[in-house]
C-alpha cells in the first residue's frame, strides 16, 4: 500500500507542478533566429519576445541570460556566445496587466573583429516571475527562449567606414577627407611656385 501511494504521488506531483506553472504566463516565440549578412548588428534589432499574462491579476515578469544548460540540450552545430554581455533586453522587467501582453526587445553589441566572424551561437533568455509574485504561491514559472545568432562570414566596408578611413578628424566633429588635403597641398605648392617666379621676374 505504501509503495502504491508513493508511486501515485511521484506521478501526480509533476502533473500538478506543470499545470500550476503552465497557467501563469506564456512566451512567443520559443525560438528566435538572428542572421547578419554583411555587417554586425548594434543596438535594437527590432525583434521582440511577447509575454502573455494568462491570469486574472497583474504579473511581474523579469529575465536573465544564460548559456544552454545543460550544454547537451544545445542545438546541433551551435556554440555558446563568447560573452553574454553582448546581448541585452529592454525593458529589464514588466508589470503585465491581467490577460494582457508585454514585449521585450533584443539589443546586440557584438564586436567587429575576426573572432566573431562566421559564428553560429545559441543562448537562452529565461523569463521568470518577479520577486513580488513569490508570496502568492509555492511555485515560480520559468520559460526559456532559444536565441540563435548567425554572424557574417565576412564584413564589407560601408560608405561611412570608407569615408572615415580616408579622412582626418579635426576637433570632435570636423572630418576632412585626405583627398581634399592632398589637393589643397598641390594647389598651395603651385601658387608658391608662381609667386616665386613672379618675384624673381620683377627683380630681374
């Protein structure tokens, strides 16, 4: 009898836990892919994660970043991002009204270097109930979104980057193209030669 009761308890408890957590909030999408073609992305990438509060009361939801845990759950041909600090979400937390949605936007700041080229990373954004929700029950739901980041195989220099490379900055804001500087130097040299010849002619 005791063995039967223990077995029944082991079966029922996970079902109770999952049903309790399942009703709090839902997340969409559960997988999100970010692909960069010719340049690294910086700032808001305009992709969002939607959180739906399925309760009849307000829910505080926050998040944190982590590497796939356990690592064996990572998708094939994926690796961990070199630094979690290269990813951020805004806002940091949300108070979502009853039966309403909240949105979190993804921000990236991946360094423009060779080490980050042609990478296929996977990281998890895990959402959880905020601290003030914990007094309302025994369980706290957490839900992870898989974020896949594909970096460019190679980076092309944009127009602005080319202009910066061929320019000299004077002060904080003024940029003078090197071609203009070279042209001005040639003109100044020609004028100097002309003035020198004119002076010599007058003396003679």
